[in-house]
C-alpha cells in the first residue's frame, strides 16, 4: 500500500516531510488486512514506527472529508514510557495531523500539570503522555476517556520493565471496550502476552524485525576492565575515538554525577541526564549536544528511550545490571517512578519529576 491511498491531507503532510514511500512497518499497519483490527507490532527503532501508528489510527480520527472530527474528549491516546519519547511522538503527530485541524495534547511528568489540565479542558483530539501523569489526570477527572476510539502503547515492553503495569491497567480499564488497541513492543515476554490477551481482541501480529540482528549499521565492541579502572577506560576511549558526539550510560544517578564531574574536570564538554534533572535542564542539555556546545552526554541506564540524537559513539560504563534495552544509539531519557496523583484539590501530594 502506498501513501497515495491515504487521505489527501495526510499524504500531503508526508510529502512535505520528504516521505516518498512507506517503510515496511508503515505499509503493514495501513494494509487492508490491518484496517480496524487490534495490532501487535514489532519493529526496531528507526523504522518509522511513530509515523506508522499515526497512520494506523487515521480511520478513527478523520471524517469522510479527510479532516479531524469535532470532539471535546480525545479520540486517540498514545502512552509512552518516558517524557522524552512522549514529546518526540507529540512532535511527529503535530506535523502529520496538523493540516487536518487536530489538536494534540501532551501530558508528561516534569511539566506544569495545571497547564496540561487546561489544555485537556479546551479539548484535544489526541493525547500523548507517560503512564503516571496520564493516570493522575484520569483520577483527577481532567482526562475523559469515554469517547476514546484508539489507544497506542509505544514501547510496551519497556513500560512493563519500568514498573508501569498498574498505571497501564488503570488507564486501559477506563477506556471503552470498543476501542482499537495498538501495541508496539520490541519483544514479546510473558507479561506482554498477558497484557495483549486481556486488552486486545483477535489482534493481528505484525513483525518487520528480520532474523538477523537489527541495527546492522552499528559496530559493537566489548571491553573487560576491573571496576576500579572503568572511569579511566571510558576517558581513554573518548580520547581515542574523538567522536563529535557520544553518550555514556551509567547504572545509577550517583554514577552519572561522579562521571560527569570527572569529565568536566578533565576538560570535556559534557552534560548529564538523569531522573533528578528537571525537564528544563534536560532540554538545555540536549540542545547543547545538538548545537555541538557539548560533546558528551552522561545518562542513567534507564534513560534509554526517546531521545533523537545523531551519535557517532556510545558506551556503557558498567555492564553489570545493565538491561537489554540498549538496542539503539538514539536513546537517553530518564525513568519515571509511580507517585500519588497531583490534583489541584490535594496540594500535599508530591510528584516525582522523573515521570
């Protein structure tokens, strides 16, 4: 199936962004056999899956004239594991659905919750957010899912790994049974299978991941060093490769603070990312990397999804307790933690900025 078969406004938006033909996952989700069905999709990072689920849900959003249907309550909900990934998804949907008149609301931890509630109150056709913040708005009554037609779980396996199962179930239990559920997951462990069985009906399984190892354009190298030599090894590798941009993953926030301080002391232009940083601090750090004012980003290992950076080199400063989530060089957000909902009627309820 080609983009020419899509509504004209979507096809024009894709052409304006330089999309000439759909990728494998995009073609699969807009194929006739996928129309109206629940989907379980496996696709590697960089395959265009964000645009894919944006296209997959267009029948639930657009009228016969190809424009967005008027609504006060959202018709589509996209749930992502981290704020950076949610913001990235939101940006993609804004250019894709902007010409149709769609309003996209983003709800993530670290942002002004009252501003998000006002945005939801004005009416949004599509809501993108992280599990914890979405659950907060749902429990506070700011998010009404009664008219929802489609829900997307992006990086579903990652959300379960990060402990969001209760949040996801609370959100999905509040949606109509008639909704479409699109589940995007790189792997299919037992918890994902159980989630699919509970919330999907006759789901179509789509996989565009080949039998060969993904990301063949990346070369991998492992080095074994004693724990006391890790810092020196990382610094020597940075100097040896002289990469324009690099990212270093650490296991804990303390590791991030220590390694970042060591790099700065040795003259490296470095920034740090972890759950203790505010969204504003993260944005400044990422912009410094994009502007090449900084060369190195030091991040917690759970900060592994949703950051779109063109990297030449990356490193895990300690492979012990480092999970399998390192399948991409385009990653570095921070992990959320469950907290009580922050409602205007309950000022004493605190919010963890990492969500």
